[in-house]
C-alpha cells in the first residue's frame, strides 16, 4: 500500500501552556484503551510529540479497528488524532477527506459507519497539552471492511508469489497462492523485473488477469524482450492484494525467479483453455543431479508449488529413508515444468525424491503412487564447495572505507578506496547485497580491480540492506570482505529531499498536515 509522504514544518508554534489534571471520573467507550494522562505540563512547551508508529488496521463489519504504539513527548502526550479517507494520500496537495477524529489519550479506536467492500486509508498524529502536534503523519495503513461472517472478512492471510514463468519473449505468467486483484490504475507498476546477474531492469508495460485461469491466481505480464537463458527476478509490490484486501508483504515470498526465452507467439502454439477439462495429473519426466548441490526435476506439464516450496520435496538416501538431505531453496524455470532444488551436499550414490502436494494449473495433484522416484547423486567438486574461512584469510582486503549512500529513485551507491599496495595479484572486486541483515547474501557482482563504486537499484523503501565488498584473487579465492549497512527512508521523495541541499528546493517536497 502507498505510504503517506511525511511533512516538514516551516514554523514553530509558540503557545503558552496550562496545567492538565486527569479526571478520576473520566469514562471511556468500550472500544478504547485508556492511558494514564500526564498530570502537569511545563510552561512554554514548544516541542512536538514524536511521530506515531506501529499503526495497524483490522477490518470488521462497517468498522476498522486502529491501534498504535505510545508516542513520546518531552512533557507528555495527551491525545491522538485519526485522519482517514477513501483515497491514499501520497502526492503533494492531497489530503484526507474524513477526520480528524480526536480520540483523546487511547491506543486503540474503532472507526465506525464505514462502507463494506470499500478500502479506507488511515494515519495518526499525537498532540500534547500545549497544542503541539506530531510533525508528520504516521505511516499510512489501509483496510477494507467486510460483512461479518463472510470468507473475505475472516481472511487475514497475505497472498504470496508462488512462481513466475516466461511464456514468450515478452510474456510472463505470475502465479499467486490465492486469488488476487490488480490495482485499479496502472497495474503494471505493481511488478518489477530485473536480470539477476547484471541487475538490469526489464520493463513491464502491461499487467492483466489470466483469462484462462478461473481461479484468478494468475497474472499475465507484458515485458520488454527477454534474453534467452538469462535469469530474471520478479518482485510483486504491495499494491497486489487478495480478494479480502490483504496486501502482499514486502520481503516475504513476494519474489520468484524465471529463465528468459526468445519464443514468439506466432511460432509457438498458445496454451489452450484446458483447465475445465484437464483431468490428467502431472508426472515426473526426469530427475537428475546437475552438480553436488542442485537437482533438476522436470514434470510433464507446468506445476503449482506451495508458497513455501521447499515443503513440496523430500530427498532421502535410497538405501536408508531415515537419512534426509536438506532442500534449502526451490526455483522454477522454463515454462513452469522445470524445478531446481538447491540442497546440502550430495554424494555419488542413489537418492529418492518424494514430491508432495504437486498440482497442475487445473488442480490435478500428482498421485501418491507415482510421487516418488530415484536418481543418481553427484559428489560436489572442488568448485562446488564454498570457500572456507581458512581459505578466505589467505586473501587480503584490497580496499578500505566502504560506504553506502542513499540516492534518489530507490538506489544505493556503494563506494570504497582501493589500496594500491594490495592490488598486486588480485583479480577483481566483488559486491554482494543482503536483505536479511547479513544472514544470507545474493549472488555477487564481479567488478574489475580498478572499480571504486557500484550502484544497487530497484530497492525497497523502509528496508535495511547489508552490503559486502570482497577481494578475489586470480585463483578465485575471496577475502572475508568489508561490510556496511543502510536503511532506506520510507518514501522516494524523502530520499530526493536529502540531496536538495537548499531550503528553496526542499520546500517543493513539503506539505503541511491538515489540522
């Protein structure tokens, strides 16, 4: 969902304050949670309360229940205001058309008399006894009231991206875990695609529901021409929602990988609408170990996997089913018929592969009696094995002063200083990025040894990113690396504001709260 653009005040309010005493007989409505009020307020208080955070919205029948965290103030917060309306406030000049509602000093409130099946957007501010109000609105949240007892009202689970597959060189099908709805305007902006290795964006010009999928789980994207065999990463934005109005959660199963194709529609027979008459279950075509850590599974037709696809597959020792090889990652390639399993190290022996809950697009499930097969494992080679810490220590860092800087358009510039006295014998610098606070890093981007910077693009707002720079020698061994991190601001315009450098230009991006 669109987050509300935060605002900068241009004038401080000079308001003489008065003493406030909590009334012992004060009553609260059943839908409000009382908070002890501040007993006294210092004179000449001109400090704004902190912005309200942790705002959550839960839809009910003609009602949305809002809750938030306690805001802080130099003296004390005495109340909160709720702003809301049927339109998101994300552009200069826009404002909430309903409210503000002064809900006094509570942390939860029911906004009632709303229309069911209509999405509302909310923001909250805090105020103190002197009349000072939070500088910025809270992050905007939204909810869609539903009739009590309806399936949609009970649905609190966010949709997930299950798979993506290139059908033609400019057509990609995206499958979700449940029925979804596209944004009413510019639905193509809800998706981004980039080439995995080069990090280059692949333009998305159109997005529409798949007309041959009666379940409404599939979206068809029109893209710029793909490169054959190139690996792409697709990301669905928070604009994508299920039928209950739950938005996809950024960073949680909102991506899928696929392999580009050069197939064109006039030479490839379009897929027929066979979902209604298709009674044939998918079947194994082949299973083979690509190397010591990757298994390629080919099915007779495109398949649909679980949101957590690693639960679809079990790999065991053929001689002893109690010995299980961990499946760490699952990716879909080709037209949805090829699945690649990334596993712990295999050995040169036979393994069993068991597939669970594998279905085709029509919903036919792989039968239990044919859900297991055997394949020959391949022992990892020296190049398959990860570099050990001992090996890493053999390569010295050839750079220092690693810095990450936020740029406009959700970009981060990574820069460093090469150390001339340590460049001899090294081959390349390699940069990595992590979106899980350094627990795992994506594939590295190999740069020349003369490189001094690299730009990461298509990042997400309000996310913490970790970046690593390693030194790779001529033998392919890498140093332990230098690490830095950065959190991107919550809105693109705020990033631009950081680099304006003058009050005149900065004022272009400011907008007052509506009192």
